[in-house]
């Protein structure tokens, strides 16, 4: 077998790598329940709309397409697996276009760097807004190369389409506008703005985002207001928050991409006259700097920077090939490869069963287990509350993260959120009304109990049942079910 692998060329090795990692994700796709974000976006597809409270509509449209083929956890994860496989192929082709003189294996190295990050493996398993954004961002990089190098008109038109589709995927796609501007500046082609083609691209992108504008105009522009206030949770910038966020980036993207990527950036700033170098920097730096600096105000979630690291993969691969003769580089690459394999074994084995031993209620993957059973049990308890002639009892929980799993697995039953934050669940199911009654689901600690009697609370709640979720003899979490009456606004 190893002899056969050695006979592969770079294209064959890349296709084998993309296929093998896709099959790995497919193997584990049905082993664990949906995460909070996956369930939330599955509800997007179930309640199809022009846009949504916290994200543009692309993720909902993709989930609606997946739901045509079924609603199991496995079916909902097949589309992101396919999209990420396409992302790997686009990255391979883009890398060869950006650095054609380096080595025919540079494309394989770039894809290997992408696949080495456990965060990318998770993005390629779970449908997140970043899943289509990665594919669209790398396609834009390839098209932008055609714009600034060949000056083809059709590339401007494709650029407009990709900008519009990216904006439909995630609001942070606004960084791609800066990518285009930086590419024109680095290539000294700002004169192209005097032609009609860039403005036609802008017009195409503007037409594609009309669903976002239409939905927000009908909902008092709440998405834009939410995004403007999002990411500035603390008034002061904190070095501690910044370095903790960077530590998280190193953990989930791995030393191969994170450490060598930063080295490649520093080297690239000295070699910025190469078109491949400044195109990669134009895509990656706006994202990494935005969320890097913003992490000082609010902790950056690891997947927010995914497009930046993916855009850096071709430049990092180029640097590695040019410095492969250095012993420390080879040792670093081999160590990064071992780290990547160990991380993937650790994470994917947890999907079979959470075998790592933690104290009760402290397993970091606990929120992936038990929600389907809890939703069914809550529905049974709600049915027991039905009284002839009385208003139908509802399902309640304390915030949207719990509501996403509860509403998905209890669908089509409405789930109302008792906190004061107005969000997508208030749009879908309404806010709790005076006098409302139903089953309140609390998680994850059995010691928690609902406060009662004040504004924004129920008048009374009685414990009906508890559902412990165990693994390997350790308690992951406990669902508590309360029959509550007389909500007070």
C-alpha cells in the first residue's frame, strides 16, 4: 500500500486526502446529536425566510435544501461534508494559480494544512455560515487573481456574484470588500475603477443581497443593529482576552497553520510584490486583524477566523516549500502533523462516546448529548398538562442556545424563551405572554431551579421530573422539567 501511495502525483494525492477526510467525517456524522448552532440553522431551513435575526439567509436556504432529503442528523451533515470537499479542491487549484513556479506539490501542501486544523474538520462536518463562506471566499481569491493579472471582464462579473453570495452567507463577508480594494492597491490597478466593470460587479452584489435588505426593512433593521453591538461586549481592551483567544486559535487550527502561517505573514510582508503573496494577504489579514484585535474586547470564537486561516494556507504552503531544506522546518511540520492526527483522533472518538473522564457536569462536549430524549420527554409532560377548555401549555426554556436543540427535536411544537433578549425565537414562536403555562426545561445542573413570582418569571413552578445523561459512569448533565403556571411580564 505504501509503495502505491509513493507513486501518486500531487493531484492524485490531493484527491485522496480530500476523499479520505470527507469519508472520515461521514463515518461520524450520525454518531452525535446536533450542536447548538446546527440545530439553530436547521430551524432556519424548517422556517424558511428571506433572512434571519443573527445571520443572512444562505444557511437557512442550504438547510431547506438538505431537508428535502430527510431530517436526520446524518442527512443534515452530508451537505457541509460535500461543501468542504469542494473547498479543498478549490484551494488546490487556487494555490497552483497563485504560485505556479514553486512546486506541483504546493497545492497538496495547502490542502493538507487546511485539513490539519480540527476546526476545519468540524466546519466541514457541521453546517455553519462559515461552511459556504470558506468556499466562496477561496473562489473569490481565484477570480480576483484573474481580475488583477488578466483583467478579464467575466472575472469582474463573477466577482460581483461571489461578493453577493458571500454576503448572503455571513455578515463578516464585508471584509471581502477590503480584500478587493487591497488587491487593486497592491497591483496598482485602481485605474480599473474608472471602467464600468467594477461598478457592474457592485450592482450584481447589491441585487443579490436584496433579500437581506427586504427582511430587515420589515423587522426594524434588527440584524444590522445586533451586528453593530456584537463583539464589543467589554468597554476596555484586554491583553488577557486577546492572548487567551490566540491560544484557542493555536489549539483548534494547529501549529502547522497557526505558527507557520504567522511566519509566512511576516515573510510575505517583505515579499509583497509577488502577486500570490499580496493576494493571500489581502484575503487573510482583514479577517485575522478584525477578530484578533476584537478579541481584546470580547473573546473570539474559533470559527470566526476560519476564512483568514484558509486564505493564508497557500502562502504558508509556499513558505514551507521554499524553506523545506531547513531541519527545524521539517521537524516542525512533522510535529504539527502528529498534533493534527492526535487532535482528530481525540475529537472524533468523543463522538462515539465521551470517554474522557471529567467531573460531573464538566464534560466540554456535554451539550451534544441528551437533547433528543429531553425534547420527547418534555412533550410527554406537556401533554399531561392539557386541560379541556384551557389554553394549550407550551414548552419554555431560559435562552436561545437551549431553545435551538429543544425546538428542533420537539418540532413542530413552539418553544418560547423566558429571557428578556429579543431574538429569532421571539420572531418564530412569540414571547411569553401574561398567564402562560407549560413545561420549563432547565439544563445542565440538577441543582438549578427556576425563580418565581417576579416580572419575567412564572408565578409558580413544580418539579415534574429529572433526566440524567450519563457516559462511562460519569454524569454529563441533568435535564430538569418543571410544570410552570402564570407567567408575568
